[in-house]
C-alpha cells in the first residue's frame, strides 16, 4: 500500500481580510504602485486550458528540480533561499480554483481569487495530468 502524505493539501500564504486594505492604504498613502496593480490583475484573470497547462508545467519542473536538490545540505539551502519547494507549488486563488476544477475536485469555499496559496505537489500533478489530456485532445 502506498504511503499517504500527512501534510496539508493547501497552505494559505495570504488572503484578503477586512483590515488588509486599510493597512495597505495607510502604508502607501493610498497609492498602489502600477506594477503591483498589474500583477494583481494578472493573478485574478483566469487562464485557458493551454495557458494553465504551461504554467503548471513550469511549476512542476521547478518543484522537480527542488526535489532533486533537497537530498543534500547545499541543495536544501539553495531551495530555502530561492523560495522553491519540492512539496508545494505557489498559486493565486484563481489558479488554485482552476487546478482543483480541472482535477475534478470541488475547491474549498475559503479560497478567494485575490489570495495566495501553496498547493501540495501531488494535487498539482493530478491537475497537470488532466490538463495534459485536454490540451493533447484539442491539438489533435
């Protein structure tokens, strides 16, 4: 029997809260940098199947490289300082919802579009494999 992971499926990095906008506005004098606004808008926009497949492909490959490095001390240090994880993939709320839906899993109610999350790699691979089948079907 395969060993089941005992770690959380989703880690909440940040999510909207009632005080979040007030603190951000006070810290920036009410003005948000243009790049930050564009980055937030890009994270909120849903991707089509091919775009999400490409995005997850990149993230899965990065996690695979991090997994390879995690076997020795220098690699674990590199992963720590680069922010790469062999176990979790960072996703926006929109991307997380799309990944769950394509894998045939109902997304949790607490996931919001503007939030930042980390999804366990085995669930990302389920979504990736489902998207791979969809993209290859559309290509043929």
